[in-house]
């Protein structure tokens, strides 16, 4: 058995004009995210060159995001400004951890320095 720390999930999406990105339904269902839960993430500004098979990463920022009622997250204005994100820009969201809605928001800064989850690979 091999133990390792890995992201919980990673997906690409387009940011809308309000800075929102929809979480894929499958990710929400598998990991059990609910409205008002907090996600520890890395946001990357990307551009894809399909013909060359390349994804360019123009920058990345760490953030704590809150899951909205309809399963979306809002990228903080500071992150949008730092990455120069505009509506319809492509982003990659790497989910590192999540905290239930009962978590005290003042604890998030402390909690964000570690990850609660780990993967156990059986017979790998």
C-alpha cells in the first residue's frame, strides 16, 4: 500500500462576467460538496492550443472559495485582478481540500496550511 497526497479534483472552465465558475456535477456528487462549504483551491489562468496539444499556464493563485447554492464558486476579485482574468477566460481549478459549512470562517486561514485528505493506493 502506497500513501500520497494529491489534489481532490481538477477541472477546466470558463469564468463568467461575475467571476463565477460552475463546479462539475460529478465532482460535487463524488466529493459531497454542499452549498456554503469552503474549498481550498489553486486557480490557474490557462490557454489551450488543441492542435499542438499544449496547455499554457499564465499564472496561478491560491484561494479559499465558498460553494454557492447552485454549485458555483466565485473567484475572488483580488485573484481575478492578479491573474488579469476577464469574462470568458479559461481557468483551471485544482481542488486541494474542502471544509464543511460548519467551519468557522476565521479558522480557514489556519486550516489552509494543511490538507486533510490523502490517497491510499492499494496493490499499486
